[in-house]
């Protein structure tokens, strides 16, 4: 009975058709129709095989493209974090000199950064473009050093041994300087254009390295190496190290400790002013720019080891790179929270920091 039905259906098929073969019009009609008689589109076996063969290659190419893009993004974030870490290292090393030597919590230290940035802005406004950068960097250092020296002589020298009064006094000076900068330059940040020879970018594969950020990194490295040479190979540097290690013994040997304190304070302020002049090349300078760095600078000093200049530089590098990586993965505020949690967790394991300094002054704290 089934065989007879199949023969009858074949007998009623139009001429020119055979079982399993259809014209192009029938294929198009069947593929575009919603009739349940032909629910599937007819494909050539070779075409479907080629499509299936090319799909893994397409997916692999897309995956490689996404991987390269993510790698380039994190590489650029790391480089930007390195340039910010260079600025932070200059600020933190200057703070470590005063905090480790005199045990003074100077809340106005970030304002030396702000003053250096505004001095760079004034230099760029007053001098032609080839000479403005050469004048801005020394001017930022000198103004920061003089401001710190004036604060030490006028205020801090009379408050040694009273940390709470010192904290409140320097905080008041910080607020006064911020308001003075706001009155002089306005609340909006000022920008400094980089010279033409720093305006280019180096492209390595998918990584972009701006010349201006490379210059900032090189400047910070040169300043830190110069500071290390000053502390090791000059008489004043050796006296500063002696006072830092044992103030009473240094005084008994004839070293004028008050003068050394003033030099350390001025040198730290000069480094912060130099950092501000360098920061003006890559970011706007505002009256409150020092506040955004002072907390991180204290964090770096504690993480690196109180009184350890090498530890402060290393901690600034680690915090800058970690912060840049976390900001690439999360938001800026969440990255700050995670970074603070990691620092607190690390200090639970190593309370004295990365490279603790073994000095008599710190043992008395």
C-alpha cells in the first residue's frame, strides 16, 4: 500500500522534476514562504561546509583583536601611571625628609606643588616658548624651597615637639595659600602648553608614549638621583643624614641641627615645587591640586617606611602603577578604596613599611 502511494505521487509530479530536485523559483518560494511544507532553506552542501570551516577562524580573529586591544589599554594605563608616580615620588620624598627628620606633619606640603605649577604658568606667559621650560623648572624649585624655608623659620621652628599644634598651623597655612591662589588665578585650572619638541608621540605597536610624559619621568629620575648624590657626597648631605640618624650625637659633634632642619625643609619644598612645574605640563593646575597629592604622599611615606627616601620612591612607584591598573578596571573612586584597603592590609603584615629606616629619631617616636 505504501509503495503504491509513492508511485502515485511521483506520477502526478510535473515533467522535468525528479524526486528531491527543485527549480530555483521553488527554492526561493519555499525559503521565503511560511508554509509548513518547506520549513527549511535548501543550501548547497559545499557552501555550508565552507561557512562552518571559516567560522572558527573568524571567532579566533575577533578574540585576538579584543586581547590586543585590552593589552594596549593596560599598557597605556601603566605608562600613564608611571608618569603620575614620578610626580608623586618627588612630592613624597620631599615630605619624607621633613617628616622623617623632624617628625613634623606638614599639611601645607602639597601647596608647594601648587606654587610650582603656577610659577611654571607665569614663566610660560612671560617668556618665549623655547626658553619658558628652561626657566619654569628652576623657578618652581626655588619658589617651593623659599616658601618651605619661610614656613619653617616663621612657624614650625617654634612648634617642635607639639605635633597637634604643628598640624593645625600648617593646615591653616594651606587654606590661606589656596585662597590666595584662587584670588590670583581664579578657581578654574590653568594649562601650560608643551614645547614643540615635546608635543610628539612614540608609537610602539598599539602603545602610545607621549614625549612630554617621557620627559616628566626622566626629570623625576634625574632629580632623585641628584638628591641621592647630594646626600652621599656633600658635607651638608652627610650632616643631614647624621641629624636624621641621631640628633643628639650630631649636635655633640658640632653640627648646627636647626640649620640642617631648615635645609631639609627647603630641599623638600623645592622638590615639591619642581614636581608642580612638571605636573603643569601634563595636567591643569588648580588652587586645590595640592590636596589631591598630600594624602597620597603621606600614604607613600608610611608605606615606604618613615624616614626612608628610597622606600618612599619605591612606594610611590608601586602606588602609581597599582592605582592606574585599578582605575582601568574600575572607577576612580572605587580604585582609591581598593588601594587604601591594600595598603592597610600590607601594613598589618609589615608595620614598618617596605624599607624601614633604623634611626634613633624614629625609635623615639
